[in-house]
C-alpha cells in the first residue's frame, strides 16, 4: 500500500505546477487548464485523505468539485471564445475591455 505522504506530496507538486502556470502563462486557455490541474490536485488530496481515514466525506466533496469544475470550464471556454471573436487574441494582457 502506498503511504499517504506520497499522495500529499504529489498533490502539492500538482497544485504548485497549476499555480505557476496561472501566474506565468498569459494564454487564457492554458490558464483554465492550470486551474483544472489545481482542482484535480485538491480532488486527489480529498480522495487520499478519505481513504486513509475510512470516511466517505472526501469522496462526496470530490463530486461537488467536479460539478463546479465542469461548469467553470463551460463558462470559461464560452467567455474565451467570445473574447477571441471580439479581440482576435487569447493573450490576457491584451484583453482589456474595462479600459475606455
């Protein structure tokens, strides 16, 4: 059996990769993918801890997080497509609709 600490190290690494991807990359689609990576890291931590503690609470939270992630992807990609049609770029630095 794999120790719990290995799962937690993996989730920390995946979450850190997601944070760095959001902070460094300027492409909107890649930023959404990095947010999904962070959500999946949290899901892995919930499942590992719920398995370690023999509780179902973490696995129930995973279903809620997956629902929110699916809605986030649908809305986020719709916004990215609409902004791409308007500005013809995916670079978040060039999308400044709030400026006059």
